[in-house]
């Protein structure tokens, strides 16, 4: 499925989905979209830093995959948002932020249906 179409479908999954980003394993953004209903919490540079941190953490998980198995997804819940990170193919990451009340399993199931 085309990246733009997939990310737009995730964004339309619920009003609770805030931002959907696909990046490569160097943190370079391939595509990003955010809901018009929400106001960004982080500045553009803070968002890029958060994305880089997620990519670096994912690389660390890949290093352990031989012993633990491949990581399927990671959910980080903050006081104001949830962040879901999961693979998007072999060389890309899907990075989604939602409200804290959103059932992150809905995002995970939908994203897996694209692969």
C-alpha cells in the first residue's frame, strides 16, 4: 500500500490520532501527517529530536533481536500523549502519537493490516 494512503487511513482511524509519521532508519521523514483537530505540543526541532530518539532506541532493539526475537511495537505513554513505534517494512518505522485515552491496539491492528 502506498505510504501516504496508509498514513492517512491511520490518521482517520480516530479523532484521538494526532500525528502519523513514516521515517527511515536514519530518522529521515518519508511522510508525515497530523490531525487538523490538534495543536502541536512540541516544536518542529523537538519533534525531530523525539523521532531520532525513537529510531535510535529501535536500533538498540534490533541488536537484541537474535536473542529476544524481533520487536513488534513499542508504546510510550506520557501524561499528555501516547507514542506508538513499530516497523513499517524492513527499513522504515511508523511513529504515531495519540491521546492518552486512545486504545493503542486499534492503531497497531490497523497498521499491521497494511503489511
